[in-house]
C-alpha cells in the first residue's frame, strides 16, 4: 500500500505537467517558472517511468475528493525532492519481489513445522520467522556469488552499494546461464526461439524453482546451526534476545522513516548508529512534533536533534572511558593479612 501511495504522490506532483507541457513550451522559450522545471525533469525520465506516472495520475483522478485532498497533504509533507525519487520506483516489480519473499517465508515455515515452535511466545515466533527469512536471503546470495565465482559474502558486503549491485547482476547472469545449460536440449532450443519478454519470464521461473529447491537444504542447515540451540536456551535468555531484536527493529523503523520520508543526509544516518534506546525514543518524540512542518524545515529540525543527541552520546562514552581508565589506574588496597 505504501509503495502505491508514494508512486501516486509522485504522479500528483510530477505527472500533472504532462497534460500542459505543449502549451507552456509554445508560450515561452526559456524555463522561467516551476512548471517548466518539472516538465524538463519529466523529459529526462525513460518512457517506462513516464508511463507509470501517467497510470498513477489516472488512478488519482478516479479517487473521491476527500482522498485527493489527503494525498495532496501527504505529498506536500514528503516534499518534491523525495517524491521525485519515489516516482522512479517500479511499484509492480517491488510488489512481485515482496510476494516472492512472502512465498519463500511460508515454505520455510512449513519445513520448520508448527509443532517445533508450539511452546514459544508470539514475539519469539515472529523473531524466528524474521531470522529465518533474513538468513535465507543471505544464504541464497552466498550461493549465487559462489556459483558465479564472486568470492565470499563478507568481501561482497565490503563493496560500495553500486559495486554490490553490479556484482549481483553479474552473478545472476552467470547463474541464469548455468541453469539454462542444465536443461534438456529441447527446452534450450525452444527458449532460444521465444520473444525477449517471454524468454525473461521463463528464466525467472528457472531461478524461482532453483530457490525453492534450496529451501529444504537451507532449513536443515538453519535448524542445526541456529534453531535447535535457540530452542534449548532458557526462557529468560530467549526473552532477552527477542527484546534486543525488537530494539533493533525499532531502530530500523526509525531509520527508514528518517531516510525515506524525512530525507536526512548520510552523515546523520551514520550518527544514528551510536544512539541508545532512550535517545531513539526522544528522537521519535521530536519526529512526532515536526510532522506537519514543511519538508525542508522538518529535515533541518531532525538533523539538529540528531547532532545534539550524538554529541551527548559521545560525551557519555568519553566520560565512561575516563572513569574506566581512572578505576584501572587507581591503586588497589591491599587486603589485610
């Protein structure tokens, strides 16, 4: 739902220019107003992105007036810069990816078995589910990189984001070629005669089947390496581990809002890592008080608060370090004989 709304917001801000572009261009040669600037921005987009904007704009036109006002309000709050980024997202592709992950999660859950987790609390079950899903994605990434000769996952994670995307695309291409080569000659011959779109869908089916075949092997590894030791721990230790996971989950939720909705800088995102739970709670409170401000002012207020909290946290760490050093250097009293 969220990806649909953000694409629709982008269509609302950027797509409106599509219907008036010719008139403005005829009227004036140089871009002298905001509308012409948006038209120039749209012309830089590829045809598929422009078509997605048109489709989203058509969906917007069919909404009732109250819903339109709500979307306009939320679009204004996000700001045009963030909406321009969201407009480039392929919503259908994202939905398909989420659906595929959900199907894999359900398959993993079936192989694990409900009876194994009957004595766990609801929070513990959600923790196991999230952990299994995340580990399966890492497992498959490791497999793909290994099959493509891409080296260790740790080396891959040390790369810059653009380099990681390039490495994954190259690995996927190699794995696709390997999977096609494993098929019977008749299948390969038929595949070579298909149009580009149908051929791509057939190759995606091969990849999906390959991932599905890997699930039983992954569950066996996951059960032995992580699930069985987790189930063998005491209730208190499990509860403590789940609490830490919930804290990390809240951190990621705050980070997601600040990165994707507020649009804070990379430097301030790095500062978030050093904040404690109570500092994150204060930051969430501040976020709630500035939600209705213009996007630029909201971002500046949040970044200012992050710098303040980061300074406090750094000062606390320095005090703890000095106290620890002082206690270490302090001469110890001799015990009476």
